[in-house]
């Protein structure tokens, strides 16, 4: 058993967990970060080279401040380290205009995005389908379609964000134990004992940012709140002669009333491929049961259903595909609450597929709240 008693133990050091350890360390707290793998890794929800970030988030106006603050934090980290996590290449939301677009629990997602941009003074343009085609001819938007263009949107490099936040936390005194799954947690005399197999770690407070593995810490009646949904990311061969994908914004396209009637993608980072994906909400019981092999028929189906007839400048050749997952709640809202009423055990999970853009600010919020209670 370690003799150290930490102010806070953070379980899971992905997007939010690494941000939380960084900000907790900035407050001068004694922090240990624990992860069952070695972050950044390929087993959770925080890998795949890029994540979209945008300010006018149709998921809810209350998220706008978090997105803005995350951009500020990433810019500050870049000034300190020289590492550019956030790339403001702009972004466009496309709506086919035929069926209402529902996404992440929000109906009228396009209209909500525009409304929030207006109310929050976010620089943007609303474009007709002809205007979209004039600027971004890859997208074969129907005549009824429309676009929302946002200047400050862009992409984040998730692996670099996690690695950098961990590095900065270490400089500030944080300790990390990787490849160390937490096998159990007990509370004795006001202190938590975290069972790591060969050793025990003690902490006054716990922040659980374990993604899908949050299920391992929940009572049975709470587990159905969190659904584990497999996602596939594809890198498709770009025809750079037809479309210069290196000069494109990030993009999202909703074309129907179902959550799966959706595709999104990025500019080409390598001049050869375009990363694209859709969303799936078929749940599995636990992330340990996730099928991490992408089958040829899954790639074929993606091309036929999501790309063919919608997007120019791509070839039906998949250079790479990989699997990740979402942890999803029914209303697609974030969860940040005491576990079973214990104010010293903070559960933070279920970013429901739209969390990375908010993660830096979420880590700061967690740290501020805990610092105040410890003080």
C-alpha cells in the first residue's frame, strides 16, 4: 500500500480526465491520474487523429460557453508549449432541407445552431445550396438544402491534447499510473482506497472519467443510463484533382430525421485521404465486448449509403478504418454528479459523442469545484 494520500484520484485519463488532472495540478492539489491503458491509446473514445470543434453547438446553448473556454485554454497551451492542439480551419453544417435534422437529442439541429450563433454573437453565415456548391463543390446538396458556416470551427488533435495535458500536469507535480485498472474502491475513515491489484492508492476525493468503464463503478440499477455505442472512423482515398480536400473546412451533414442520417468529415491532413464517419446508436453491454474489427461489408455499406451520390472528389478505396465508441445517455446530455450521493466521488461521463470540444473547459470546471470543497 502506498503511504501517499492524494487530494484527488482521477480514474481515466482521456479527454476529460487528462484535462482534469492538468487543472487540478494548476490549483496546487496533490493529484494522481490512473488509467487501465497508456493514454493516449486506441481503446476508448479519444483517438482517431481529429475531433470537430464548433462554438454554436446545436446540442444546447448552455454548452457554448464550454466550447469557447476550451478554445481559450488550447490557445494558452499552444503559447506555453508551442503545440497546436486546436486548428481553426472553419466549419460548415449542411442540412438537406427535406426532413427535420435530429442530432444528439436535439430536433431542429440546424435551426438551433443558427439561433445560438445569433444569440451568442458567433461569427457565421447562412448559405443557400448554390452558395455552398460555389464554395465547396464536393457536397452535392439538394436544391432545398442550406449551410451554416462558422469561422472559429475547426478540428482538435485528440492524442496531442491528451499527451500535452498529461505532460503539463506532470510538470506541476501530478503522478500517473498507467496500465493500472482500478479493481475496486472502498471508503474508510473518510479516505478512498483504490485497489490496483498489486497496490492500494489512497485519496480524499475521486473523479471518475473512465468513459465506458464507468459501468464498473455503478450500482446495477444505474448501468442502463449509460449505453456503449460502437462507432467506425474511415479514411477514404481522395481525388485531389477533382477536389482539393486539403483546403476544406470540417463539415457535418444531416440529411434525414433519424440519428443515423448523418455524416461528418475533415479536410485532408495528408493530401491522400479524407477522414469521414457517421454515427451509430446500437448499444453493447460493455466496452470490453466491443468488436474492434472493421469488416469489408461495413466499408461497402458506408460508401453506398453515405458517400455515393452525396460527395464528389473521393474514390471507393478505404485506406484505413478504425473503431471507437460513444458512451451515451438517453437525452445525450453530459453527466457530472456524485456517485450514489457521495459528494467526494464525482462521476463525469457520457459525453454522448459531442464532448471533446468541451473537454478542456470541463476539466477546469471539475478542478475549480473540487478545489473549493477541499479548501
